[in-house]
């Protein structure tokens, strides 16, 4: 998906404070399963659940309801 604003990706295994952020995520979301997708500040689910939501179109709807623009960052093709 081309999202606007662009998503923020945090690689916890690449950060010194990764364990601290993981602990905070567990406290806030109730899960430590990674990767973790947050839409509108709320966890979406497991990888399988995210794939199912994307396939059904529900993920796009969730992103739109959270204020994101789906397909908003596509580069326009050149005119010939």
C-alpha cells in the first residue's frame, strides 16, 4: 500500500533501547508478538490477521478511518 503519511518502522533488534520499547509495547498492547502493526495507536493483530484484513479490504478501511490516505503516495506516471 502506498500510504500518506508514510508508516514509521522501528527495528527493535537494531536499537539499544529495544528491550525497553518491547516492555512498553507489552504493557500498552498486551502482547510481545512481533512484528506489531499499530493503526491509529491500536494493535491490529498477528501477521496472519493483518494479511486477512488486507485481503478483505478491511485494513484499508481501518487506515482511512485512522486518518491515513491509502494509495496517496503513488508516483504519477509520465505522460507520453
